C-alpha cells in the first residue's frame, strides 16, 4: 500500500459512496417513473426526458469531466461533482412540475459526469500492490450491487409514501449522503500532486463539446416528442440537422487529433481490430437494454397495476443474474472466452422473446427475466474482448469511447422503444409490452450478428496488418515471451496485485458500466503485441 494513500480505507469508502449514489439514482428513478407521471400529470414523452435528460448530460460530458480532473485536480473535481449532484438531487426532489424536474435531471447528469470519472483515477493513483486489488474488488462489488439495491430501494421509498411525499424521496435520499461526502472528502482524500508538465498540457475540447451536445439534442428530442406532436415537419428537419452536425463533429475530431491537440473522442482507436464491430454490437445491445428498463417499469405499474415495491422486486431476478454473469464470466475456462459474447447475446434474444409471450406475469416471465439478465451479464465480456487489440497507449481513449457508446445506446433505447411502447399502450393494455419485447429481441439479435473480436485460443496470435502497428504510433519493444498467452495475446507487466500500470487518463478503468454499473471494462489487464 502506498504511503501517499494516507488513510486508505476511509478514503475508499467516501469514493465508493459517490459511485453508489450515482448508481442508485438511475435505478431508483426507473421504478418511480409511473408515480412521477401520475403525480405531475406528465406525458409519456416527458417521462422519457426525465430518464433521458440525465443520460444526455452524463454521456456528453463524461470525457470532459475526466479531463477536468487531470487539469484541475481529481479531489477538487470530485468534491465539485458531489456538491453539484447533491444540489441537483435536492432540486429534483422539490420540483413543482415536470419541466423543472427534467431541467434538474440535466444538472444531475452533468454533475455525475464530473464526479464519476475521478473515482477510479484516485483509486489507481492512491493504491498500489494488494491494496489496489482489494480496492478494485470493492469497486466491482459496488457496481454489481448498485442495480439490485437501487431497484429494491426505489420500490420501498415510493411505496412507503413518506409523509405524503410520494416519489420525491428517491431524489432526496441523496442529499444527506452528498452533504456528508462534501464535508469529509477534503479530510480523507489527499490533494493531487502537481501535474507533470513534461507530458505537455492537456486541453478541453470545447469545440467538440459545442458540436456534440446540440447534435445529440437535435436527434433525440424529435424521437421523444414526435409521437405526441403527430410527427410534424420540424421533427424530421431536426433529426436531419443533428445527423449533419454529428458528421461535422467527426470531421472536427479528426482535425483536432491531426493537429496534436486533445479531441473529445480520439477516433484513431477505431483502427484497432475488433473495435468497430465491438462498438456496433455494444450499441445495439444497449439500445435493447435501455428500452427494456424504461418500458418494463411503465408496463409493471401503468399496465399491470403493480405497486412500486412489487415492481422493484420484479426486476431483482434480472439484476441479480446480470451482476453474477458480469462478475463470474472470467472464471470460465479461457478456451471458451471467445464464445461468450455470442452466447450472452443469444441468451438476451431468448429472454426478451420469452418475455414477449409472458408479459402478463407468471413463472415464465420470471424465468425470462433470469435468462435475459444472465445474457446481459455474459455479454459484458464483449467489452474486454473489444479492447484486446487496443495498444496500451490508447487504452484510455478506447475506454472513453466504449463508455460513451454505452450511454448513447441506452439513450437511444429509451427514445425509440419508449415511443413504440407508449404508442401501443394508449390506452394501456398488456399486449403493448409483448409487441415491444419482440422488437427488443430483434435489436438483441442484430447485436448478435457481429463476430467476437477475441480470437479463438488456437493458432497464431492476431497481428496488426499495418507495418509497426497503428498508423502514427512509434514501434514498441517486443513483448516478453513469458507473458504471451496461447492465443498470441500479451499480458501487460503487473504489479504485486496483478494490475498493469496502464493509466486510465481519468476515464474509469475498469470503465463506467451499463447504467453506471454491473460491468467493468478491464483495460488494465490486457494488451496485444503489435510487433510479434
């Protein structure tokens, strides 16, 4: 354990409390959505924005939040993020109408984007050896437990109707935790060391941010609002403008990288074998997952008439299977790891198809949720697989791109499948979830068409087809033969805990998970010898 850690375990506790607070907020809100709609008279589109507004701000600002930690100190930005998240939670809990609630959900998402990336970065810099291994295990446990606790606690808080406050405690529960963290973090987390100026200054890509945020809004808002507005011409014009702006964003990012500056997303990592197919598959999977979370929560309470507590408990088999699958897939024999993404996606298709014929309840629905959750958990191996060919120097960029893809995929699922379900459930009827589940199964099937980017464990290892690796990268030393696996993949040098020194660059590594949790992208553990 490094001496720089000071009081390491209280420090770890306050870091993980912030991570848990962010996890809790998303899952709790999914359970509370129907009650929010009934209390505030919110339309289906408004409820989509209550969920989606948080994701828009979080996904768009996540990498910028990580960069802020590098520039101005991770402890400082963590405290600012916690304070902003706490203030946003308080204002959400006091919101008098749905418009105000949506606005403050954007505030919450922006604050989470500042808070969350600092957590793993501090763990990586303040812990070494076996202390780091213990800290990473605790971090993974928080990710896996957050969804389960959030769904159950959301049902308890909404169902209890404390002092007649209805859904508001799902936001207000964050306030005492956030106030406590704001007070104790400066005492327990050491200040950052001065930045290494020899590495050159890092800059915020404000131009990229100014393009990414409006491009997202121009595409997402018409998808959410179009159904209730009758799909007027402005919805199509807005989506077209958003697509054009997204293309401009890609061009601007490439030019920023070519100048040697720091782009918001370094798209050069897409040259790594497996990354394009991995991102495409991940996007399709997350579209299905985000659509499932929103539509099934509304279905349970708004269509089947379940109480918030019962609805939260109904999600638990899926959440538990998800956590177990994502945590234990690494313990399977290495020779079958390359098969896991396809197997997990096949289970996801089977689970959603079974849900389509059992949406009214009963043992088949519970079994469908178990299968779907297990499929999601095993599918998380795709994230590690997609990083197998990424050079260590690009690990942080790849982690940021994968995390951003996950969030935007989930956002797309809420917008698209939310609109489909709400159109079918007007008036409410059980068949709406059945039809939506068939479409969810189709999205999961589309994800399954991509091949696993992890090679089979027989034959020679993968090579980068370009001389000396990726374009623009300097030749590296040959890997130690003792570190080579049978598949030709090369393990990074480890410390005493088995952790590689690959820096995360401020982006969570293991990366932020599905809905902030349940899965890790372990860019610390795997690299590839590009010069075999």
